[in-house]
């Protein structure tokens, strides 16, 4: 089974996300080919209403994934677009399976390929990204199970989560169009929902959520991507 | 075009810094959620009723011409005067003929009237206009515009209200909500009874009985539509419902989803006031209006109904739930909007009032998180509609420059950045 990791533009251009994902995959001994480094999934085209151009992009991406059986991506936007939107815009199915990184990590943990040594002794809240959640396949359990399997980690629930989770403010290209508004949405979520839980770390599994929550945190809470937390638990 | 976006950005960023708006909206969201959950818990069957109403609304949206004709006929048979207005100009021409000049007019809150710039026009023709909903009255005195569809003055603190009421009355009024409400009551009371004309919208109008539904809590709509000798109702064609029964269903759905166990007042108006008490001679204008004019307004609704994705936006009941459940709206309030606001305001601005140019900045203020869909009794998929509107914005060359640049980068270099 050939695994391809589709990193996506935002992970690729955020070293803390990019490097740690590669490191975690190496530690787990995953053999994979790299994709989505110089080829975007097409999200910006779809978000800018350019459906025809997105179709062309979809075909380019599919071609770049030829021979891959399972595409793993850390980006919920890449995930939903490749997994669902490609079929919607091209009318054709993919030749590969698509997994979000949280689903893949769950598998690696179950198979014993990821083993925790040091663990992560902190109280953590998990923010559900819209595009693996409500707006997509409702991947709510895997990220939580991954986090709970890390020794010492205490997962604290948010008042509004899963299907009912509120957006970080970074979606829909708002972060590109009105960055300060996006950050303010994140800040509001952190103040009203996250800080009252008393958690020490806010995590998520989306590069946009990570960047945006970071912008909105204003140092009031540590923001860590889920992959980084897993890596820290392994080390 | 770049200018529109710069200006918009400035406005939004200014609102973000307004501490009052933030506090007021936090409170509003919290109490809205509590009330809505309580109302839906007390009346659990309303969720099923909402599903039936979706079917009914779709039936009307797919058969506008049939239902318009049917409603016009029945309205006429009830001795009211029906009109059909193709667009805002036609509606205003009709209004001008009915209203004329030199009149005193009391108004019920209506976004449809905002859509027509009705107050400005009525004043331009030499009439005096009073908004009678308290929030709307405040907004009118401020010369501002409503910032929420249900709570137009949601972003205005009591001190500000006291200041403008004091200025207006020449009397020093304290920042005390009951005292301020009493001032509005006393001031407007005389207006209701001396007004020549009352103008309202309508939550619904039924095609079998010609009944206009007006749902409210203050009682101002009741007075504005019954005290003056003439009542004009301007109603969007998407508000037509096939039957009176459907109207009762809508009443329950819209009230519960807006967070009310019951609304204080529901007026059902099917024709002008009449009596036959003297020798069975029918006399119009007994205690209520002698004349009832019903203007059914298209103004882009039929065009919106042609698009298979956009048309669901016409099901909107204006319960306001989506705005309170949105991650963005409580921070921007109605500044994310033109006449219609928030995510649902995107198609309404594009098709009904403002056009695609005004809708462009709005379309890029929606994070497409889909939380509104979960809470919409009409299951309106605003992210899907926003996607569709963005497609049309692209065709029209109205994508904001920086977004366009990122998309161009993908086409030319493979990646946006």
C-alpha cells in the first residue's frame, strides 16, 4: 500500500507544522511520497469562484498522485476538497483513498507504530476544524482518541464542540481578506470558551486553525498543533 | 473596485474596536441561545413543523406566478386593493400615488421598506415619517440603519439612547430603559392616532384568505395598522403561503426559533375594517382602516428563484438565529451587510437590493463554517449559496484583488503562496 502525504500550501509554508509532521512520520517509520508542495489542492480557486480552473487543478493533483493508494493530509481543506469536491466538480471518482492526519495517526497508534515515551502532562482543549467536522465527514472521535492515548494528557471538553463547534474565524478566505477580523473571531472564542476551561494548551488539527488561533491567543494560552503534541509525547 | 474593499475593511476594523458592541452582542447571543433552546424544548414538535414549512416555501418559490395571481385575486375579493410591483421603482410609484404629500405616517419595522429606501422617499415627497418599533425609532433618530433584523438598535448603549432622546425632546432624560421606553410610548401615542397612513411589511400573506400575518411583541404594529385610516402593507412575494394553516405553522416556527415561547401580539389582517350594523349597509372603516393596500414586491426575488442554489435563500423567515450562531456577525453586527446582513444577507444583497458589487465584500466575510445551517429552521445552506455567489462574482470580475491574486498564483505557479 503506497502512502502519499499531501502537505498542502499552508503546512508547507509553516515550518513548525511542516518539520514536525515529517519528523513524526520518520519516527513512526512511515514510508511515503511527498505531494502538495508545489501543487495546491485548488482551494483558493474554489473559494474565488473559479470552478473551471479548479477542475484543471484537480486533474493536475490527481496526476501527481498517480500510484498512491492512500493520500494523507494534515489540512482539512485539502482533505475535503480532494476527497469530496473533486468528484463534485469533475464528476469522476479518485483512484485513491483520502485520510486526514488524525485518522492516520489513530491507525499508527493502534498498530503500535507510534509509541509514547515522555507523554504530555498538560490539560488540553481540542478545537474542531470545520472542514473535517460539520462541513465534511464529522471526524470528531479520531483526534480525541489520539490525544487521549498520550500519557498524562488530560483532554478537557469545550462548551461548544463537535457538530456544534464554532469556527476559528480563519475559513472561507476571510483570513486573507480581513485578517484582523479572523484573529478577532479566534480571540473571542478563546476568551469566551477556551480560557474558562482552565486548559493550558489549545490544540487543533488544521494549519489555518493553528495560525489563526495563534494570532488570536495573544499569549493567553499556548497553541500547539495536534501533530506537535503527538511528537512531544513520542520523544 | 479596490476602493470598495478598502472602505469596507476600514469600517469592519473600526467596529471590532467598539467595546460596547462586543459586550452588547455577547449578552444578546447568550440570552438568545438560552431562550431559543428553552422554546424548542417546550415545543419539540416545532422542528417537524419547520420541515413541513420548508416544503411549503419551496412550492411557492417554484410557482411564484401562480401564487401571486391567487393572492392578488383573494386580496381584491376581501375589498383590499392589491398591487404587484416588479421592482423597487414600481413599488415606489405605487406608494407615491397612494400616499401623496403632506401626510403623517407611522411605520412598523420592515426590512422590505429598507430595501426600497422607503423612509427617504416618503420624506422627499413631503411627508412626515415615524418609525414606531422602539429600536427602529432609536435608529431613525440616530439617522443610522438597523444592525440586526430583530433588534435594530442592538449595538446602541442606553446612555446614547438617553442622549438622543433628550436632544430630540428638549427634556433631560436619564439612561434608564423603562423611562426611555415610556418617553417613546408617550411621544408616539399621539402619532398613531393622528397619522394619515400606517405602513407595515408582513411575516406572511396567505393565498387562500389574503390574510397578512404580523408578528411582534411591542404592540406598535397593531396600533400602526389599525389606528390610521389607511394601511399599506408592502410584502415580498416570497412571503406568500398557500393557506391560513401554513401561516399558523410559520407563526410557531418563527417564534420558537427567534427564542419566544409566545409572541405578545399576532395580527391577522384580511381586508379593511368594516361594519354592517346599521341596516346591514356595509360601511368600510369602522374602527380600523377604511383602506387596505397590499403591494406584492418582486424586486429580484424571481431572478433569485431561477438559480437552483440561491433560491433556498428565499425561504428565510428572518428569525435571526443564524446571526447569533455565526462566529463573525456578533463582532461585525450589521456592518457586515447592506440592507440585508450577515451570511444570509449575501444572496439578498446580490439579488434583491444593492447588487453583486455590494455583495462582494460581504461574500468574503463568511468563513463558510456552516454553523448557521445547523440552526436555520429553513435549513438554508448559506456556505453553499456563498460559494455560488462567489462563482457569479468571478464571472463579473468582482473578486477582491488580493483574493484574485492568490487564485492567479495557483493557476500560474501551482501554489497561492
